C-alpha cells in the first residue's frame, strides 16, 4: 500500500529491481513545466526547426553581426563587430546631447528597455539564460545600432567620414543578410522605444518608413513608392512579411480544392501570355482573360536568405497565413526547366544575378518540408487550368506559333489570305457575268 509521496516504487525489469523516487521525479517534471521552459503565446522569435535548417544552413546563420541573445555568445567570429555597435551608440548619444547629459541619456534608455524586459523576453521561444541586466544590455546596444543604421542609410549627413558600415562595400551586404534572420531578431517594441527616445524633430520619417526604405530592394529592383501603415509588428522579419502581404489588393484567391498548373512553357503553348505587373508586392499575382500578371522579382545574393526566413516564420508562428510559402509553391509550379526561366526573364518578371540552372534549383527546393494549410493561389491555378483546357486558346496559340512567329511569316500569311479573297471575288464576278 502507498503511505506517502516518499515511497519507492519497485518494478521488475529483466529480473532486476529498479527503484524510482516518485517525489523527486514529480519535482523534476514540475520544473520542466515551469513558464520559463514552455513556448509562450507571445513567442515570435524561434530557433529554426532542423527539418528547415538542413535545407541550407547558411541561410539561417549570421555572417558577421549577431542581434539579440540567441547568437550573442555562440560564435567568436561575430565578436569582431561589437566595437562598431558601440561606435554607433556613441555617435547617437553625442549627436543628441553634450557628454554630461549624454550619460543621463544612456540611463534613460536603460530604464526604458528595463520596463519592457520581461515582455521582450517572452518574444523568444527559447529560454533566455542571460540575467535581466545582461539581456537589457544586449537589447540596448543592438537596438541602438539598428535604428542608427536605418537613419544613416536615409540621411547621408549623419554618416561620419570614416563610418565603417558605409565606407566598406561588404558591410551593407553582410547586414542585409544578418538583419533578416529569424534567429537574429530584436523585438520591435525595443526598437520603437529607442527610436522614439532618440528622434530629432528635423527627421520626420517613422521607424517603419526607414526600415522599409532600407530593405526596399530586397525583392525588387524598384524601391517602394508608398508605405502602408502596419500594426502589431513583432520584429524586422514580421515587418517585411506584413509589408508584402499588405500591398496585395484585396481579393479572395484561395480554394480548398486546386490542381497543379502547367509550367511556364506549357502555359505559353496553351495560349497564355505572361505580363510584368505593376504591383509593389511580389505576392500580387493575377490572372484574367488569358493573361498572367506577375510582379517582377529580383533574385540576388540575399534572396534565398529572405525567402527561407520568411517561410520559417510562417511555419513557426501561431495562425500565420502562409503567403510566402504559397508564393514559393506557385513559382515552383511555373519553373521546371531553364526554358521556363527564359520565358519569365523575357517577360521581365524575373531579374536574376544567377544562371538559369541555379534559378530552377532555387525554386524547386524553396518550399520543401513545409506545410500549407491554405494555398492562397488555389483559385488562380484553377482558373488558369480551366483556360488551358478550353480548345480555342490552344488552337490560337498553335496558329500564332506556326504561322505568325516572325514578321515575314505574318506578311506571307496575310498575302496568301488577300490573294485567296481576290481569287474568290474574281471567280464570283466571272460566274455572275
């Protein structure tokens, strides 16, 4: 019989006696279920799941700059740029105040971050082992560097003559990569607090505007002309995603049932035309009356990093609409061979720094091991397939391809038609006479 919690439970395993301390085991499980060990509802900064991480490790690891706590002490190679962060902090403080008041400014910034320290800690799905003081220090230095970077990018007069970021050609490229890593994020509430406390009256742009301007050419060679207001931003990765999604014109496009559509080559053979759309969001793909409108996409060095981290965020964050994952699936449908890439390049839909074969491989692997609960281009695919299955567009495409593929062929065909009409009229005239 059981008399108290300290009883030992004996079990027969392979003829031996195994002793289990019930109270000790219960205490251990209770510790494992403590709030610090669980994924909290506010969690929005995640360690990349291994199933996504192994697709391309380099797309998730910082090259030079660590931001936030997850990579702060992980790689000694990331320590080299800590002096640059401190230089930016010093530049920010000295620009705002004299040295005496500057010390008070640092204290005020620390107090401001301390007020949201517990909330910021909940943004990370992983348990943060740093003390509150250490955590605040990381957020303050990294956060001030990021907002100062955005300001100096927008206002050249703020850059010092020997600025290490804007005078070394590789630094900005490294930052474009490191700032969009899901594991390398600083909570937006921290950035916004620091930004508002250090804002000057002569600079009217918001933090949101400066951030979008900084990343404006991540997906397109043309920077954005308008920036819509965005709410409840979690961090920079969330900002980029919301910016892309918010720029889509409202239209119900998802469908519970959908079929894979042909590749770009097959669509052209079926009479569908590809046209470069004018939308500022790459997600704003439309199909109407045989014309597939796709916004231009710039494929450059950081494109895969951006896509993979945005997709990882959609896969990990609670109730997040998988728009980027759906887009990756849609483009993979269109691209099977280098000939498909050629069609999209000729239509000025894809601008690539890579060769055609690399573009094919990139899109064919981009959404692997992801889950799409709702495919947001399902209805579009169904409409495209319906158009392809009708006979007239396909016959028209064959006619154009075989008889009107060159100006001379077109002229020859028109001449033959005119000659046929004249012959018919002459015959008709002869019969009547």
